[in-house]
């Protein structure tokens, strides 16, 4: 089912986490970001919206990591219902898209709940003090142009996230009006599904 990001309050502090990647190595937010601005991207392997922009996200990460932005992706989907989103498949997805950032597995779904994530992709950009400055879409491109209004045939450019990253890296204020991301709903375990999902 199609979901839009919840657009939680700007200025919200980034919840800390420590999670394993697809190979079992653990990574913490503190280790990944340090004092850098950081993008926390909730994605998964099977979602057509993520597949549509995964190459663009990888390109964005390579470019902006070189500029001083930290990047991490997290999959929180229930693998009992969606085994294609499991850790081994995550590791292969990361390899096949040349990810230069950790792709972590949120088995308990606690991190997705802490962030208020609802869809894949759901993007959260924090400044160097871990305050939320951007939450929203990568760009206006969507898979399957034949299913409007949320799906388009625009190219994947990352223009929205790039503008936000440029601003935060330059120490400039970002506009409060931001466009929600659209994608597949996170696949919750029955006992974890929040009221807002």
C-alpha cells in the first residue's frame, strides 16, 4: 500500500541506534556520523520505489560523502512476511548498487518506530548537531508513469535531497515547506504496527 512520509517536526533530534549490516557487523549512529551531518534513509530491497531510485541514491552518497555528509540506510521490514528483505539479500542489494555506506538491519523495528518512519524510501537529514533539517522525497521521480498522480516519468536526479544537503553543508537554513516521500509502507510485525502506519 502506498504511503507518504509523516513529515515529523523539524528540529527533532536523531535517535541513536546500533544495528548490524547484512554481514552481521554492527554500526552505531555515533560511529557513522561523528560530528558530520547525516542522512538516515529507510529503504528495503523489494520496494519498486526504492529500486527506482537506488542507483541515484548510491550516486548521491558517493558525491556527498566526499563533501562531508555521512550516510546510512536501514531496512526495518518484517522478513517473516518479506524474506527478500533479509540480511543476506540486503548485502547483495548493497553490492549490486555499489553502496558506499552501511545498509543496516532493524530486526526489532525499534529504530523505525523511534524515527517515525512509515515508508520506503523515507529520508531523514540531520545537521551536525543531529537536529532534523529535512524529511521528504529524493526527488519527484516515481516508478510506473501510468499510475498517476504520485507516479511520474521524470528522471531520477535527487534534486530535492541534493538541495537540502547543499544547504546543510553550507550552514544555511532550509525551507520549512518540504515534499513528502512516497513509497511502500514498512512491513510491520503484527505486534509492532503503530497507530500511524
